[in-house]
């Protein structure tokens, strides 16, 4: 099992610290550094900056939002980043959510599975440098009856095949991800529930494509906070607002994929209460309603020994790249979490 690092969003006044975290992860041998985008910092610009200031670590988008770009533009960006980074780019895609897709990009959040399938096929065709033609429900290239003609990508990617990941939560999306992608980006993963909530669906998709999970990257992100095992409750409490935001406030009342995931993990009553409080404006009440067990099972908390045991559980559940989101109010605390991650995976015998 490899380790990754997720820098999250930029532009919040911690950009210099984020770069230092990426550089330390590079020095420590982390496999990949992911950057996110929603409606603030964009992923490709951040990843270009990180790639220019690091040497070995891969850089990946977690995610580039499908409603934000035409698929051919995404292929251009991926090919350019792969070339500039010396073959270190990983392309992570996702449909985002209804509020961002429709409110920020003006793109209807409908038929996300079909849209993702077409998008991935166009991106792959474009990156293969064949003359681009496509006829589907959501895209037709070239447009009929006009001056457009099939065009070939002029940039030569560093590699013939750039790894393509999809951020997936729901069972149908996970199955399709297993079928059409090289890896899955997961969030709020519990090792105890991972087979039922994710891996079984990914496996079914691989089987549809005549493949197995061999070579497929199961890549969840987990916050990590290091401390004494006696302080696990206190450490977990620092993530209450984070968990409440996703379970209670991401998406809409009818379309919150994280809330649905918490329900599938057995937290139906808590998930309903968290969402009700969060959407009514009681964010503190929503955070207080998050069960400690839910936080503990979806983060890495405590001593290096305890974290090593949790890493073993994730590896046994099928995780191949464990992406860490290091907690801390200072750069030193975040760097300490990075180093603890390396120590833990070595103690677990997984490095």
C-alpha cells in the first residue's frame, strides 16, 4: 500500500505551508500529491506549481470537475501537465454536486453517470491523439452541419496512458468507475464497511469490463491527527465540523451523497439528525450530533501504533493508496503528521 497526501483547497492564506507540506511529502517518498477544486482555487494551476517545486511525487487532481470543462479541454490540460511534470500527472474527475454544477457552472446536474461515461471516453480518445470524433447523448464532435472537423491533439503526453480516476460514492457510480477508470477516489471510508460500501461495487464494474481489481487503485482520503491514545476523543472532536459539513451540508436535502453513505454505514438516525440541524443553520448542533465512532472509523487518530493498526485494516479491505489529509494548526504539526504516516506504514509492514 502506498501513501498519498491531499492538500485540499488553496487560497486560504496557507499556500506557503501547503507547498512545504508537498515538498516534505516528496522528500519522505509519498507516491502522490492531490489538490482539490470546488469554487475557489482550481486544481491544474495548483498542481503545475507543486510539480515545478517537487522532484519525484506524482501530482493528481482530486478532482477536476466535469461541469467546469469541456472534455477536450481536460484532455489538453492532462497532456500538458503530464508533459511538464515529466510523466507525474494523475487525472481525477468527478461530477461535483448539484449546487456547484448548477449554481456555479450553470450546468444541469442530470444523468451524471451517462455524462461521466461519455466524458471519460472523449478524454481518452483525445489523449490517445486520434482524430477526435464522438456521437453521444451529451456531446457530438464535430458539431454536425458546421465548419468543424476532426482534430488531433498536438501535445505529446509524456506517457501513452495517463492514469484516470473518478471520485465515486454511490453504488452505481462505483460500479461504473470500476468499469471505465484506473482508480477510484473515495471519501469517508471505513475499513469495516469498505467491502460493502465500495469495493464490491468496484469489483462488479471490473468484472463487467472483463478485468479484476489487480492494478486498479483504490484510493481513499483520511484525515490524520497524531497524539496519545488517551486523547483520541479530543482528536476526534476536532473533525466534528468537517464531518458535519459533508454529512449535513454538502449537496441538497435530496442529493447529499455523503449523507447517503453514512446511512449505508449504519448511521441512519445520526445522519438524519446531522442533516436536519445543519440545513436549519444549527452547525454546532450538527457537529455535536456526529457519533464519535463515525469519526474514529473514517480518520486516523492517536499514536503511531494505533494508526499502524488502522492502516493494516485498510490494506486488508483492499486499499492500495491511502491518501492522508494531515491535521494541524501549524506547519510543524502537519509535517509531524506526514512523518507519522510514514512511520506507521513502516510499522504496519505495508511500505
